[in-house]
C-alpha cells in the first residue's frame, strides 16, 4: 500500500486515512491505496465496517487537478471507479469529514453510506470554477440527497457550505463537536450491528421523483444564473447533468455526466480556469521569501488619509478583525471619512450582505484620530494620501520618528517611486508598497511593491497581511504605475486612438464587454472618475515627447467639468440615479472635430481590429515588464488583470490568452501596428524573441 494512505483498525472497523499533503488530493496512488485498503477490509471477516478520513487540516481538496488531461488522471482506479466500488461495498462505509471536503472528496463521501462531519467543516463541489462539472457522480448523487434546487445552488454556484447547513439539507448525517473519527467509528459499528444492506445514495429516489414533477425549476434557474454565467459553458453543463439526474435512471445519468465532464475538461475554458487556479497560488512564491522567512505579527494597524482609498483600506483591516486607526489632519476630513465608512457598511446591511452586529463589530475596531500619536503603537501603517511625492516623504519622515521599531511603513501610491519614499526614513528595509484597487474594501487585487531595500521579512509580512485581508497579493517591482496601471496605459491610449480613427466609445466598450470584461474602457474610466487620469497626464505632459501621438479628447472632456459618473457626464451621459452609460452626440461631435484637427480620415473599424488594438499592446507591454523584472512571471500578470480589471477568468488572463493565439501571430500583428501607428506599438524584445523561437509565455521564466 502506498504511504499516502494510513491504515489501522478500531475494533471491528477498518480505518482508512488519506495522507497526501498538502490537501490529500486524490492522485492515482491515493486512489489505488484507498481501493487496496477497502479490499483488505472486504476480505477480513473480523471487520464489519469501514471509515474513511483525512489527515492534517482537512479531509481532501478533491481530485488532483495537476493530473487533469494526463494519463495519471485516468489511471485505474480512476475516481469514478473508486467511488462506484465504495458505494457497492457490502459492509457499511462511513466518511469522517473535517476541515474541507470538496470536489471528488465530497463525491466519494456521497458514495459512502453515511457521512459524519466535524462542526464547521466546509463541503462543496467547486468544479464549475474550473470549467468542468463534478465528474465522479456528484451531479447524480447530490440531487438524491438534497433535492434538485439545493443541488443547483451548490453545483452551479460552486461555493462550499458549512457542515451545519449540510446537515439541514440532508447531505450529511451528523455534525459533531467531538472527535469526528470516533463518531464515525461509532456510527459504523451501530449500522453494522443493525445488519441489512448499506444505504446506497444511488438508490435513493424520493427527491428526484418529486423533482420530476417540477421541470420548471431548471428553466427558472437558467434565467437566474444568466448574468453571472455570461460567456461560460460549465454552469450550463452542470444544469444539464442535474436535469439528467432527475429525468434519467442513475446509470444513464452517470454516463451523461461522464461524457459531459470529458467534454468540459478538454475545453479551452477549462484549461484557462485551471491556469487561473494555479496562477493565483504561484503568485505567492517570491524569490528570497520562503515558508521559513520570519514575519512580524500585525495586531494593530493605522491608515493615513481619509479619502476614498484611505476609508476603503481602513475597512479592509476592520473586516479582518484588526483594530485600525484612521488618521486625518483636520476634523472635517476625519468626519467625512468616518461617514463614508459608516455609509458603506450600512449599505451592505441594507442589502442583506452583512448583519448589523457584524457592522457594529467592524466599526468598533476603527478609531478616528487627528495627528500621528495613534501610530506610536501599531505594527503596520498604510499611507493613503494623494499622489504628491513631497507630502509622502514628509509623512514617512514623521512616521519613522514616531512608529515603534519594527513597524512596517507601507504606501498605497499607485505611481510614485517607493525607493524615493523609503529614502525619507531610517528604516528603508521596513518600507513596502501596498497598492490597493478602488474600491479597496471590494477589489481583491493587492500589488505588493518591493523596493530595493525592502527586506525579505517585510515582504513576507506584507504577503501574509494581504492573505489576512483576503486579497490576491502579487509582488511587483518599482516602475511608473507598477504592473496593473502601467499596462492600463496602452489599453486606454489605443481605445482613445480608435475613436479618433472612426470607432465610437460605445462600439469599443461593446467589443470589450462581449470579450468578457465587466465593462469596456470608456465606461471604466467614467466609473473611476476622469480626473484621476487627467492629473496623471498633466504630471506627465512635461516629459512627453513632441513626436508622440496624443489624443486631446479626454482632456477636453475634463476641461468641460465632465468627470464621469460622479458628475453625471464624462464620455457618456448618466441619468439621475442611473449608472447606465448613454452615448452623447456632443462627445461624438467633439471626437469628430479632434479627428479633423489631426487630419485623421475617419473609417469603419471592425470589432476584431478593436479587440486586437486594445489587448495586444497590453500583452506586448506585459512582456516588456517581464524583461525589466517588474513582473516576476507571466501568470502574475494574468492574476493582476483578472483580479484588478476583470479580464475574463475563462480566457485565463492576457498572457495565457496570447499564448492560446500563438505569439507568432501576436507579434505579426504588433509589427503591422507598429508600422502603421508608430513607436508606441513597437514589439518588445521578449515578444519578438519568443515569437521567433516558437515559444510561449507559459514556457518562459526569468531564470
Ligand atoms: N489538486 C492539486 N493540487 C491542489 C488541489 C487539487 N485539488 N487543491 C490545492 N492544491 C495545491 C495548491 O495548488 C497549492 O499548491 C497547495 O495545494 C495548497 O493549496 C472528479 C475532477 C482545498 C480549500 O477545486 O480549494 O475533484 O502552491 O494554497 O488555502 O469531480 O486548495 O503549495 O504548490 O489553496 O489551505 C476540485 C481546489 C478538484 C479544490 C485548500 N477541487 N483547492 O486551501 O491551500 S476537481 C477543488 C482548494 C474534482 C471531480 C473533479 C484549496 C483548499 P502549492 P491552497 P488552502
């Protein structure tokens, strides 16, 4: 037997323990080990039952995703075979669940005859998030245990539920506060003593028989899920499998599920979603920082600046249960900040997203403070004042004097040089960038900016606090705009050039929306506020080469006082209380005038050209950042764009998406654009090199 399975007996019960760290994934060896152990229990007349459990912090994270589309993934016994043999086992099999039991792990549990879970165990079928369907009977057994409607929520939603809710639904049989293995052994002995055939889930027909009378639930669910499932295939595949569970005999439903799983797991969407899964985890691996790198405990924090960002960042700490002071220099600013925070929480309570108690608990963790005394005993300060280097340096100088030794000083700057800010302190090794994205209490992306002097300990602490704040942290280097906003520049610039050349803002936005973004560039800019970009362009004006093409349209919109949604006018018009963008003939006329001024003859522009003009330069610049070392790996750039700007996850992020097209083609088009539109679109050396060598970003690494 493999050492990935531990086996022992408890009285007349054979106890099988999964021992495949870190998540007890059902690799080929684990599957073979479980089957071998079951066969041993079958052959031993002294044993009357079996219990399956997991070692470490969880039961199991399910099938081994790294084995997808590999021979190991299909190596017998594959998961469906193991699950079928478990359910057919002649002696009672009880699952003892703790921590997390998801995917194939929950599928195996549903094929066990009984399920006991420790309180708080998370149970779910997240396969839809990987672009597949549960492929080991989950879509057939779940409806038989909890009914089709609950099964739809669990399988199409893909989110785990706690054991207590699972018990109410009928998914499990017991929730225990005591030792879950002891409880499972006791239940196994009890069931064995009662005799009779084990309770097989596939034979439970009451729920599906009742659901067969209500075919409308599936159409109603398809309507309900449409917005969130936009562009996705696997949510609809999940619904079809659950429908099959209700309308077909078990064996036929299982066969339908299997062929649906095979179709999905080989799909481009699933490959992209699997890439996204591993990319998010890879981003936590940073040169010079290991699992053994010491980190500093962050028990108290402070935020400097009570503007939109400062208020949002303050909420991040409160939401994570960390006491936090928010500091402003004037009472009215502080009052405004607290009003913003209270209003945001109240909005969540009104929408039912948060309980009043939870809001009160968060508010109790937030201390408004005038002046800097509050930073004397905190472990981490995040500066979030507006983008002025001299002000930031003055603040960091003060923080350096007042903060305790070892406190980490972070800046939320989105464009300024961390190294220069650090130079205003005597502790540059404790200075790091924590670049949040607006709204900071919602957006998951956190760019962790590593300065030249930032110590591994400071960086490791920043990465850990990012996880504590439930952010998707990505470590980036120092560059104007770092990676996220830096790559936004060509995306926005080309979209503005396109409307001067003949497209309309609404056409560009439609193309990008249809590609899978939540909204296009013009609507995005209106939502974020046009003044942000305007200030950045004004700051950069002095250094912009005369020869460089520049679109004056955005500046002219700002000069009219149109700052986007917040002024009900920007690139679009907005009616009172509405966020729906309405094309404005005045802007269309202004764009046409700008085209004429610049001698640009407007032309019909295809959707494909719009897509390529907006996204290929973004990929090209990403390659440049890899060359510069500002981004550690292509998949980090994918994570940044998925979590920072809503790049559709089922496209895998810009670099993965470009790989699927082929860098030879991307380079060919970039070369054409360069010849047509000038040096801003020159292919970077890395893109050129990879294209010439027939390689992909996926097989490039900085080493
Ligand atoms: N397969 C392979 N590796 C996995 C894995 C999995 N299922 N889950 C996690 N890992 C790796 C992960 O890449 C990381 O690796 C390490 O384990 C720790 O992960 C037939 C076919 C279980 C809640 O979708 O949700 O079953 O970076 O940092 O925060 O229907 O991992 O250390 O090298 O996330 O403690 C369905 C995916 C599979 C669950 C634990 N299962 N995993 O969270 O650890 S498809 C999932 C998770 C399936 C059947 C189908 C989480 C976790 P490294 P981590 P964590």
